[in-house]
C-alpha cells in the first residue's frame, strides 16, 4: 500500500512520523474518515470542509488548498487501485520540541491512508446492537468542542473501554447534565411515531456527515426531523433507534441498558433509511 506523506507517495513501511510530532506527543492535530463506494468518494467536499474547519479552530494551517487536498485523496485511491475504500486524512501540528507550544512546530505533517474497507459484521445490521449508557461524560463543548475532529479521542476511548468492560461493543455517552449526546464514534437517532429526533450539536456532539445525510433523506420518507435534547427515558421509549457514521453507515439499536427498544428488532423506518442511504452511495459521490 502507498501512503501519501508530506508531499510524496511512499510505501507503507516508509510512512513514518517523528516521535517529536505533536500529533503524537499531544494529540495536536485533526483528521477525517472518508469512504468510497464503487469508485465514487462519498461526501468528499463535506469531509474536506470539516477538516479545514477543525484545523482553523485550532489555528493549524493546512499547507495546501482544499482542491489540492481533494485531488490527493483521489490520487491515493488511484495509486492503490481501490474502489471500495476507507480513507484516513490526517494533519498534525508537525515536529516540535517537548513543550506544547505550537509555534515550535514549523511545518504540519499531512498524511493520507487509503485502505480496503473492513466492513462491520452483517449480523450487526440484521439483528441490531445492544448498547449501554456509560458514566464517562462526553466532553463539554465549552472546554473541548466535539466539532473539532481532533486527534485527541481519549474521551471517546474511555467511554468505549467502559462499554467493553461491561460486555458491550459501543457506549452511549451523556452530557454533564445527563442528556444524550452520541456514541463514541457515531451519532444517535430516535424514531418516535413520525418524528426523527437527534441531539443538537450544542449538547456536545460531532455534526456527523452521515447524520446530515440521514436528516436530508428523512424528509423524503415521511419523517419530521428535529434536533431535540433527549433523555435516557426518551431512548428507552423510542419506537426505533439507530446510529450513523461514515464507517458504520446506519446501524439499528435494539436494546439499551437492558430495555428493549420498540419491537426489539430493526424497525421499518431504519430499514427504509438504510435502503435510501445505500442508493445514494451508489449514485452520489465524486468519481476518481
Ligand atoms: N461522532 C463522533 C465522535 C465521531 O468520531 C464520528 C465519526 N467517526 C461521528 C460521530 C460520525 O460522523 P460522520 O458521519 O461524519 O462519520
């Protein structure tokens, strides 16, 4: 596999970064996870825009234009002859000294990994997930805004560890006041009668690109979409629940904290949205 690293495509064995890179020393950097389907990159420009926004907020100047970065993503897929792929785009503060002062880092590190997509097991989509809410609270936006898709994912990793320790694959994280935020790497949606509800960004969630796509699709499926503060009670009494993310797409949730959700099986609205989403991945996207 060839990896793009600071201006060149190199063999993966040569794609190495310094131990003085602040991406490694401090998690000082930003990233995106992107997917391609059958030779088309899904929501490429949305991902590039979000990367630039994350970088702008942390005052990290990406050393190229959006158009050039988009071209490099396409090239990464072409040189690796990939049609269905997962692409990881990373920009770190670069090499500095042992202090955290970003001014010491003269040049950002940019790399792009394009790899075969490792799909989640089919069983997950057929049977749905069982989740738990965990005690680790999602970062408060006032301290570290989850809109910054940064290399520091410890908050999410701590939530994930808690779920794993309890025998679950994924966790639902709550805000400091106990409202539902998101899972450790996916957004969450509730279907209740004809409404599709999801927590608003200000509660402390990443504005997921799949989340945005599903919100757009829902309108065409007789669902009224609203951002709303949700409690655990709202989750337990939902008709259907599903998660969204670039890698996972749309995953049904059938049990939370031991409570059965709806019928306990993936529901009809979830299935309709999954079908519409798959259709969109086949026809939308940027060719390369
Ligand atoms: N929330 C978090 C914390 C994430 O890291 C991600 C992306 N993996 C998502 C939600 C889903 O976002 P997207 O649909 O843009 O992949």
